[in-house]
């Protein structure tokens, strides 16, 4: 990973079962590794891999990811 790289983080949609707060913890851990590697958060995009399901609202994603992540990444 080079400093300043652009990164895409994909995660399963809320219909995929998970146990506990796995998604936000995993995403925050990856973001920390990227920060340490010199990748600014503005160069990171999150994408919900929702297949043929409808697009999730910000409120729905906030329940799964955390309000903080949704606020920080909004349309990214």
C-alpha cells in the first residue's frame, strides 16, 4: 500500500447474518491500518454489497455500521 492510495472497502448488506458489531469493528480496524500506511480517509470509499436488494438508507446503515461511520462516509 502506498501513501495517498485510493481504497474501496466493500461490506455485506444487513441481510447477511453476522454476530455482534463485526462490520463497524472490522471497517474501523482497516481504516486504522490505512491511516498508518498514509492513506487519508478522504481517499477511502465504502460500498454496501447489496446484490439485488434495494439501496439501504442512511438510517438503516447507521444501525448496522454506526452513526459515526455513516456520517463520515455518507456518499462515499
